[in-house]
């Protein structure tokens, strides 16, 4: 009976070890800045990259619905193509402020642009507007006109 118990224990240990270490592929995706990603690009693999939206680079493509923009960090820039119709509510570029973005997707080796599958926009913790003579209501907030993307 001790041989069966020993053999069962060994087989169970090997099975647990294989399930934990050998059979699972790494699913963690670490975010890197645009400058770190530009220094060591990863092609055709899932990655997260963060940086500031380059002012004036955001444009919308109507058919098919998509957005294009650039992220910048310490002199490096990354062109991003987001092939979705909706952006996060916090994705509101405001003049004079930096909009911090994190994009998840992959860098296309043939097209040399980042194909984003998700976009995360980080805003400050406080939603404050400069106080003026009149109260600020949602209807008084200026609507940002988004230019159409030029044909590639």
C-alpha cells in the first residue's frame, strides 16, 4: 500500500506542478511608456503603452468607423489606430491640459502603427471647471469638434 500512496503522491505533485508552471501561458501585460516601447518594440504581440495625447493629432474616420492619434513621451511618439466607434467618456481633450492615455493592442510589423483594441483615458481626480461669472452647466461646456482623418 505504501508504493501506491507514494506513486499517487508523486503523480499528484507532478500534475499540480505542470498545471501551475508548465501549461499556462503568460497572460500578464505590463504597461510601458512610449519612450520605453520605442526603444524596445514588441511586434505582433499584446502590449500596453502609455503616454500623453499629442495635441491636434486626434481625428475620426467615418467609414469604417475608427480613430487615429499619436501618443508622446520624452521626445518619442507612437501612431495609434483605434478601430472602434466609441471612445471612453473620459477621453476629452481640453486645450491647455495633457490627456494621459493607455492603449492596449499590438504593434503591426508591416504597417508601423499601433493597432489598439482598448483605450483607457486617465483624468485628474477632481472634475473642476474654472469658475466664471456664470455657473457652468453641461450645456455650457464647449463641444469639441473632431476633424476627419486625411486619406492614407
